[in-house]
């Protein structure tokens, strides 16, 4: 990973040699594991190597509705919580906020495997939970009940998951625990806190729909800093002045890039009209005053977004109801709450200047 190497001058060759050896050992481990699995006859596709996969890590409270269980944990403590989970091992958990998003990822995987049976570039869903191993049976039973393909589990027994997220080269981490998400963002992992929608709406089961806010989500928060410090008019001037200077990247740029890579695999097989992934930019920016810089930045990155909606400060909730995304990422809680009220599953990205202002209130 970038930034892990240190030392100067003659010391440099040593760590890089060590890293090379580690990489070689890891490759040998994978080769041995592959050879072992290749000898076992199974119809199930084997989980891809983290280097090739787009790894989406979800917590148990994001995947399933564990509100009641969480209440028992908070009010009665860990032992009673574990006991309750074990007593209810055969009671299937209800879907949580990330459930339909995970189902949609698996639908995309199914389509990719039809077109590219030997390719490992697809989503790998990892259950990353600080639950204790004793709760695992209920989680496994529920995953099998819904027919989800989640083979990798990390049950950290109360320990921070950050080290495991890094080891799995996680591309996106979704959790109901805002502190864990903050920790992951600070470690440079694209991450968001999941919120359940206030009402049930139906979602597409043939197309993964992902909606992103722009500033402090796909892009850095430089523009939001100017709005907060110097006001809207100065921001409009600044954006028009810097129209041809790409914005810096934000925490979810990489995940948008991952989606774009997979879309191209469908386009290469003449499946553009039938692509099971659709991306949306839903921004409070106004098109005429500050839209060009956003579109030119995406173009400079070689990224296509399917639909760009510039709302000029109008609420995002009503537009999102029309899109019905499986997930909507935003850095501002009032947009999250507005989306939630109207039935959109929203994910808060705790990044940038908006967090500083929110914490001080």
C-alpha cells in the first residue's frame, strides 16, 4: 500500500526486498489454496483473490436488521446478547439497510460470470463484523436463507476491523457504526455509515443503481470549504475561474471508478443498453454556475456517469424517490435525513469540512 515504505538511502532496498518476499509468499499461498480447491468438485464459483476483486465489506448491522439485538446488548450487556442470539439461531434475521445493495451486487456478479466465466474481476462481499464467533451460526443461517453468496467472514469479537479491511484490500466498507466508519475513512478506506429508510419502497432486481453526491464524496471538499468560508457568490466565481482545473478526488472516487470498470466489461460485449449497473450524480450544485467543472473533472479522470442531476440547492429526496437507488452516498446529514424520510437508503460519508461544522453545533 502507498505510504507503508519508510527509510532512506541504502536502507530502502531492504524493506522493498522484504515486501517482495512477502508478496511472493502470498502468491504461493494463493497458488496452493487454488490447487486444493481445484481438486474439489463444486458448482459454486470460488471467491476471487482480493487483488482482482472489488471487495465490499459490510457489517452485520448493515446487512441485517439487528435493532432489537443491539438494544439487548446496550441494556443487558454482551453475555445476554450472545445468549439471545444463540437461542434464536434458527430465527431468520430481517433485511437491513445494505441488504438490497448486496443482492444487486450479486446480480451483477451473476451477469459477469455468464459473460466472463474465468474472470475474477467482480464483487466479493465480506461480512466484517465485530460480533463474537458465537453469533456466527445465526448470521450464516440467515445468509443461507436468503441465498446470498458471502463466503468470507471476519468476526473480530469487539476488536477494530480496520486491519482486516486493509488486508482484504477493501474497496468499500459499509457499517451502522459511525465511529468504525470514521476510523476507516481516516485509514484511507472508502466507507459510509448506513441508515435504514423510513418507508419501504421496491428496488430494481435487474440493475444495480448507485447515487453519489459530488463534493466531499466523489470530489474533495475544496469547494465546500469556499462556500462555508466565503459564501456562494465567491464559490461561483471560483468554480468558473477554475473550470478547466480538475477537482481533487474524494473518498468514493475509487468506488465510482470500480463501477465504471465493470460497466466497460458489459459494453465490450455489446451490453450497453442492457447494463446491470447505473450510476447517478445527485448534487446541490447548479448546472450553469458550477456544473462545468464537475463534468470536466469526471472527463479528465476518464469516468462516465450515467445521469448527472444538478439541483441548485433543491432537496434531494424527491429526485432520489424517482431514481430508487440501492444506496445514496452524501457527506451532509440533512441530505441523508431528507432522503431517508422519503424511503431512500442513504449512507453518510464522514469526510471533509461539513463534518467540522456539524460537530461544532
